[in-house]
C-alpha cells in the first residue's frame, strides 16, 4: 500500500484530520475515508459538477482537487450548509419547487447555487443559467432548478 | 370512483414568464384539483429532505464492514476472439482477494427473459456480463477483481494478460448488412417474419405490420414524399454511474444493494445468470440517480456476487467510471429509417410505408419492435406498412431509453409530414388536426385506441397557445411542430398498508423512486381513504417486503402502483368501518369530513385508529394488481430555434410541450417529467452522439465530448397539461414519463427547416452537420 500522509483541515466548521494517499482526490477522501457521501461522483473529470464543494469559499470540483490540497484550508460540503434547526433557504426552495427528481445532482447544484448567491445576491435568469452551466442534470431540464434559485434570490 | 365522461381541462402548468400562479418567483399553488382533497396538489415529497441534505443513500454510498472494492477489465477492441486470459499476476498482487472471468459463469440457458420494456436471451445477457468467447464491443467486460481498495483493484486489472485475435469491426446498419460482412454471433440466424433462416447473419429479425392496400393508397395520393434518415447512438445520460454491491454468504444466501429501476428484475436476472435459486437472493434498493430505462439490465450485480463468493463471503462493491458507463452500458439504437408518406390534395394521408433499421449493439434486441408501434401512431391511416429490422453491430448492447425506439421513428414521420404540408400549402398544426388519431383508430400493429385519447386535444392546445400565436422576429428563426405517441404499460405491482395506532399509515411498496413517485402513490392512497397526505408514510422495500413488482419504467408506476394504493385505501376504510360498527355495536358506520359516525358515536381518524388497536388485532391490508389495459400517451410540441449561419449553432428560443396526462396526481412532478423528456430530446437533436474511430473504439467517452444540454443551453420549458382521463384507472391516471421524449427531434428538425430551408436527414443536427447541409443548398 502506498504511503499515507496526515492532512489537517476544517470541514463544515469542524477541525478534521485524516490520513490519505497523495493520489487520492478530495472527493474520494470525503466519501470513502470520512463517510461524507453527500458529495457525489458523476464523471470523475470535472464535467458534471456533482462533486461541487467550496474550498476556502471558492467553488471547486472536488474530483479535480487532491485531498492533500485541503491541508490548512476550509471545506464546505452539502452536509454543512443547513442551520442546526432547519434547512438552508436553497434546500427549502428546491423542495417547494420540485427542483429535483432523482436527486443525485442536487447536492452539487445547492453548493453551486450557494456560491452564486454569495457572489451575486441578485442574479438574472441568464446569470443563474451561466453559473449553473457547470452542473449537469438529466432529469429536470433545469427549469424548476432555475426557478428555485431565483426564488431564493428574490428574498434577498 | 369511475370516470365516465371525457373531461378536458388544463391543469395549472407553467408558462415561460413565471409560474403556474403568475406570481413572480414563488412556487405554483398547491391547491388540490376540483373535486379532490389531495390529488392535484403539490406537497413536498417524503424523501425530499434526505435528498437536499445529502443524507440519501445511493448505490455508491453503501458502506459495509469488510467491504472489498471491485474493478472490471474491459476489451480495448470492438471485435475480437478471446484466445486466452492469464490472471495469475493479478491474483498474486497483495491486497487482491478474488478474480473472475467468463469461465466462472455457469452455462446460460437459451431462453428469453422478460425485462419489462425489453426482453433478452439469457445466453446473451450472460455474455454481456462477462465475455464468453468473443469481445463484441470496445469496453466489453472480460474479467473482474476484488481488492482491499479501489486503487489496488485498478492496478490488478492492469496485470491481467489477454490474448486477442482482432477481427474487423462492424459498426453500422450498412456495415452489418453488406455482402460478406464479418459475422458477430456464429449461432445467429434471421427470424424472417416468423421463419428461421439458415445462414449466418447480423440481421436478427425482420418483421412487418401491414394493413389496407398499399398500391391503391399511394395511387390515390396527390403528393408523395420519401426520405432516408440516419440517427446516431445516444445514451440515457443519468448522472449516477452504475454500481453493484453484493455479499454472497457461505450459506448461499445472497444480498445485493442495487441502484436499480427494479429490485425484482435484478433478482431474476442474477438468479438466471448465476444459476442460484431466486429465493436465495434479497435485493435491497438504494436511492437511484436516474435510469430512464438504462438501469433495468444488470451489469455489475452478478459480478459482485461472483467476486464475493470467491472472496469467502466478504461484501464487494463495484462502481463504474463515466467512461465505462458510456462504453459499456446500453445506449439506445442508432438507426437508418426510410419514410414514405402519400397524401391527397386536402392533406389527408392516403398511405404510409416506414422501414426501420435499428442497431441492437452486440446482441439482438433493439427497440425496433416498440418503434414500429410508435411510428405513424398519432395518425389515422388506412393503408400502412411498417418493416422493422433488428441488426447486431459492434457497439454496446442497446438498453431501453425512455420510450425506446420512439424518438428515431417520430423524427422521420414528423419531418416527412411537414414536407407534405409545405407542398400543399398547409399549416403544420392543421395537417396534424386533419389526420390525428382518435378513439377507435389503430396504431401500426393493429392495436386499437379503445378509450378516449388526447392527441387532437394536445395539437389544439398548441395551436391555441401563446407561443404559437406569437410571431417570430428574426431572419434565421424557425418554428416546428411534432407529435408523438407512447403506449405506456400496466405491469404487476404489490403493496401493503399498515394502520398505525396514532392514525398514520405505513405504506410499503416496491417501485423504486426515480422521479417522485413515492409522493404520487401516497397521494392516491390518502385520496382513496380520505385522510391527509402527511398521514401516509410510503417506503420502498426490498424483495422480501412485498410480492413481485415490475420495474419502475414504461410509465407504469403512478398508474399501476397507484392503483394498488387506491385499492388499499378503499379496503382499509371498509375494515375500519366494520371494526367500529362492532366496537360501537351499531348497524352502519359512515366516514365523512375526517370523522367516523355510527349511532351516537363519533371518532376522528386518529381516535378510531387508537380504538381499533386497543380493542383488537392490528389492521393491515394489501393489494396486488396486474392491469391488462392502460391509457396511451400523446404529446404535441412546438420549438422555436435560431440558427447562426456562420457557425451552425442552433439556439432554442422557446419551447412548449402539450401532453395528455390523464389526471395529474402531483402536477409538479408531471411537469418535471415533461420538461426532462423534452430536454433529453433537445440533446438528442442537437449534440449527442457516439463517435467511433475506424477501429470501432469510442472516442468521446466522457461528459466533455458526449455533450448533454446544460442550463445555459435552454430556456424555460413551458408545459400544458391536457387531461383526458383514462377510464380504466380510478383517478383517470395515464403514464406520463415517456411520450415527452418522442417529438423533440422532429420538432427541432422542422424548426431548422423553417429557419434555413434545409431539411436535415441526419441527427444530431450538430453545428458541423448543419453548416455542411446549409453549404450544399
């Protein structure tokens, strides 16, 4: 077995240390080492966005980030965005708008939309579609997803 | 509650400039439909919180103690004889616990297994799991290993040495039917309209449907148009790759965790392929990340079982990479289609002849049979002939993809129909109203629409839509209409319902939930018994929890499993009344407005449940259904496009879909099905195709180059829900999941013609193809 290194990171606000091989991606470590399976693998090479997380506040495809790159940095995943007593507005609106069918792309879309609204609290429909072009959905045709994100933005 | 009259109304669908209630950005109103307490409302789905928080467990998320990780070695060649496989170096690698090849499979019976929307000979299904004597497509599974982690497994498959005798690849219909074409399957003989041939061949079957007098029909035509079309291989494109996790205990009991459209289908196929009694296998459904027909055939599950057995009973998980998904799981058929239609001076179709040549992939069983029912089905035609050809080629074996076979066929029909309309100076909606099928008409194979159907209503809805009545504004803009049909399905469903002492009801069913069906099934139960939706707790169980249940597919789940839910609601209510009559010592008990009354006694539903539990045995009901008839679906769609004459890029400006949905139980999920199918059709029309090199190797096995639509490629998709209730279902339900993917390619081809004057005979109508076609004009 290849040699493992220790990585110290802050994941969803918690100090987290893990062992990993240098060839493992952040996606693989989140899912297989830390048991945080909310972040999904759809393609493994940065083309579908199902693996979106935020690294130091920046939206990334975790399948293209090596786990060792999380050393000394903060990671935000789908497991970490709801408040203690409820749902994040994006989660709530996705449910109300039926913006998910199979739900596999949903964690990626929610993280991606969160990053959008932090960057631009009042996006147009075009802004939303442009930002979300990196997240593939095969079930919904995107209509209800875009509506849900615009609904959350309209409350800002 | 029988529906005796046709009621056509438009449920609260969406329009392009807002939502169903026209109020800016809020979600559409959640009021039930008129005359109902629950049906027609839009409650939050019961599994929703788990899915938006990442808590839901999909196939790849399964974690078990002692889990091993598997990987599959796949053929680099499209067509080759396998001379030898040496696994010794892989077996010797530290961390490797098991290695299997096709030699470890029992000899498969020469018998046909029914998979719901398709059927397959078990010999071929077995060879598709792990190759027998030949590699038949780039990516064909040759061997598999299980190891302590996925990286070791990856290294191990690199150590397996395979000797191949490479053979020339056969990649298309034309290749396969050429004289002296290389033969894929030595034992294959043509089933020529029921007679078995004697010569080796790549043509598995030719069948024909015919009625009327073809010569007279074409002789009576004022205008005849005949065209040849080509469509390319496309994949279902679900975002979740295939997985399979299994544990083969030393006592012979097998457990499979499957992300699948059908737990019982997985169980049956695995039992047949591995020669294990069905009752030894339990299949536990995980959540599923999309299927569209592609997650009915097994690929990894039997391999996981074999590896687990060899590894002394440790559980084994296999997960496909995206490249493996594209290379080696069933896409749908590419096809050559010849379409000839004749019409009189008024535009009435006098005769039609369709020839459908479908590429089945490496083993027989393309959806050409279903295609032959779809092609021309929206139209009333007296003189009609359809010839269907099922052809093997060195591509992955085709699997069902949402209305399998239908999209290709409708593309040809709708294109030719528009050409006829143009020659006669007729409006594209008008020619469809003139020829549209009604109750009493028959589809190509003779099956009759015995109940009211909604084709004409959907054409009318489009013709009256805001979209249709808004003129185009630009030079290279065009508008196209197309119609489509899908037969839908009944199938077998089983379910149980348990009254809990607190007045809630636990509903156990086995229809894996791809798109929100748990909600619509719970809603139908709630409506039938007369309680609120929130009181019903639906669960999707494993193969030990209810009796046999057909796959979630064929647009049957809300219809069939909903019927079982309805039956249980009615039965549970009847039993509760009986029990209360006994407890209260009265003749009769009524239930209305949430209250039971009998004599001077009354109780709410919750109080009644508590009373029943206190005084007697628990209350549980069950229902098994197998509806033999079901309502077909029709859809009419309208596409506005703009073509960039310099790049050939096509932009979808506006898109409206009208569909006969029977009765929309949960309108949001019905709209979602309509929008999802349309967008898959748009991808099919404009960008998606398998690109192979001259050796038959797939060049675009990634989501970068297998180009599916993104949010940036699309406008809002406007939905018009037309309701012509199906009388054979207590709530008038028709399947809604599939017909929506049938018209889009035809609608967009017609719109591109309208924009450019170019009739595209090849799909996808990608920029390079469109530019070339425009240049030739």
